C-alpha cells in the first residue's frame, strides 16, 4: 500500500511530496525495536518515554518516514511527517493499512469501572456457544480464535487492535470482544474503530490520578458511545444517562430496564434467576456468585441480544462459563471455610465483593486488601472504610506499592479503616498477611483476598517479583494440613487455636 493511501483521512500539518506520496509502505510501528524496511514509525509521547528519542534508530533500520505530532528534532536526518494528533493518526493509518477489518469483524466494546473482565468473558462464552469464532482483548489475557496470548495492556494501541482483528479475520473469526479502558479512550487508542455494540457496566471512583475529576472520567467513557449500532446500558446506574448515542439501546437492570433479572437465588453453587426481555423469559443458571454478577450477566445478555440471539442461546452461553480467573476465584484445599481471590481494587468493587462474601458465609467475613502505589491516593481511606464497615476482620497489606513506601500507603488506608471498630491488623508483607488472614478463619467463614486477582507478580520499588495470591493461599492451606481430600476435625480445631494466638499479638488498636 502506498503512503497516500495509508494516511488517507489523517490531518497533516504539511503536504506530502509527489514522490513520497507514492512510496510503498510495508508496515506500521510505534516501537522502534520492531521497525523494518519501508515501515512508517509513529513517534508519540508515552507516560515515561518520548518516542522521538527513537526516531533516528527507526530510520537506521530502513523506515520510510517518521510520523509525529511534534516538530522534527534539530538533529534528525530523514523524512518527518507532522500530524495533528499522533495516536489518532496511528489509528486511522492502521485501519487503512489493514483494510478496515472492523467493517467485517464485529466489535463489542465494554467499558465501566467494575465488571469489564467478567462481562467480556461472558459475552465471549455466549458468542462461542452460539457457534462464532471469537477474539478477546482484556485485562487477563488475549484470545485469538481459541489461542491464549499474553495481555500487555487492558486495551492495547490501535495498531495492535486492528492487527489482531485482521489476524482474527484471517483465521475465520467473526466477533471481537474487548475491554475498553478510560485511559485508552482518552488517549485515542480506539479512535475511528467501528463498534457494533458498546456496553457500559457502571461508574465509580477510580483513575482520578489520570483523569483528575469524575466528570473527566465519565467523559472518557462516553467516547465509546458516540456511534455504535447498539448501546447496552445499566439502568441502575445514573451515569448511563450520559452514555446514549445514535444507535439502538438496550437498558438492563435489577431495579429497572427492559432486560431484567427476576426471582434471583444465589448461593455457594452460583446464581439462578429468570432473564426477562420483550415478553419472553428464560431461567439462567451460572457458576458465578452475587448480585454484581447478575448485573454482569445482564450486560452480556444485552450484547447477545444485539447480535440477534434468543434467550435460550444466551442462557446456554452463560452456563458454559464456569469461572473467571481472579474474579471471586475459589482456592479449595478441603478446608471447612471458603477462601476466594478477587481483583477488587476500588472502594466500590471492594464493597461489592464483600457483599457477595456476606451472602455466602455461615460465619464471618475476613477481608485482606491493599492499595496500589503511584495511583489515586484519595481512594485509599475509602477502601479502608468499605473493608471495615462490611467485614468482621480486616488484614491491611501491600498491593503493588511501586515507588511508594508500603507503610505510607497503609497509613492512608488506615484513616478510613479506623473510623469503625472492626478488629484489624496491618502487615506490609503480603505473603505474611495472607497467612494471618487464613489463620483467623474458622468453619463457615469466608476469607476474601482482594486487590491483585489474576496477577502473578508484585511491583515493588526496585523490582518486580513473582507473586500469585492463589498460589500463596494454597501453600498456606497445605502448610496447615489441609489437602484436597479434607482434614480431620481435630486438625481443624488445632489450627483455629493457633490462629487466635498468632493474630492477637499483631492486632492494631
């Protein structure tokens, strides 16, 4: 494809020479390490690195030109194409280069503070059960026509999305489901991509370190709803009122909406309710737990309806999904209490998942959580309040402290936690904290390990280490004598006694 065709629709700050306009372009890249001969290299500013630093390196690898919204550096020698917006230019160029795969592969985008991952897995299960070959782009992993791939970002750059869609089409795929983060929307990572269906889950406080205000956060989410054919909106969340666009709309909810859940029953084994839409109803059964997952299921069902599926087909897909990694994921070693790991890392998400635990427990809810470093500090005391208000015992620890001192982060959360009289302990070492939480548990309790979910690492100030909450919890359970086959009541009683001794010495005031 020649350069003029690649840059069709891109706003340039200068014209292309006749010779340059017909230059053959072999590929597009924003990472200089992957540039090849006759590639276009897009140099835009990242959160830590200015891409212009690598422009000369790209030219040295045979790039045809560098595209940037910034002026040519004084020491640069080569062809420089200046555009109005670097990421928007990349999105339009990628769509042209890959011949608009979003015109043939149907895109479903899910945005919102909480529930994006679970909703995306549900939609994927519904569409696959209906016979479609799908792709999935999300927080936990990417899936390409059944092949699991590593997820670099929740929403990658537009070039990666469109390249992924083109490969999905090549493999016979018809549907691409993707989580669309507010960062991606604000930065233009999905600019110009055509969405068949856009799904909104909810809006609660998060990412204010990036967006600054809730109004700006909501405005970023709203960008997804500018022009999809279908919008699937949460009737129980007031923020949905600002997400409407020009396409058809399905409103879902428990308290309102035209797609509803009625006669809800929830228990240790999952959910059962009636899905009601347009005069039809169908019993739905799911291995997922809690009211929040009723909402996620409704959102996914709305997406299924947008593709013409009936309620029976949707119910089969919902039943097919047995679990979502790191989303209320059980760690079972035969112990007489429930241990679950969840990704909840905002006060609203923490509140929701503790409520799910409360619905299931026959005893106490023991909540372990931490707050991420180098992120919005204002949500830390709110998370502390949520944990203390709804739990019977709280273990406050580190999440991904990044460059911050873990004790400073813990102190921020303690401000909210200490507004209640809930017994609690602060332990910055997450592995030790998990042991403390599990040692507290008695028969019938729920131990909730919140914050990191599916993550298999922990980001510290000077390094990133291997760390998986699920593996750590399982190791603790095994060390206490629990195995998948269960243990004797005598062993269980001994463990309880030990746990009471261990935690008494480290309880906070």
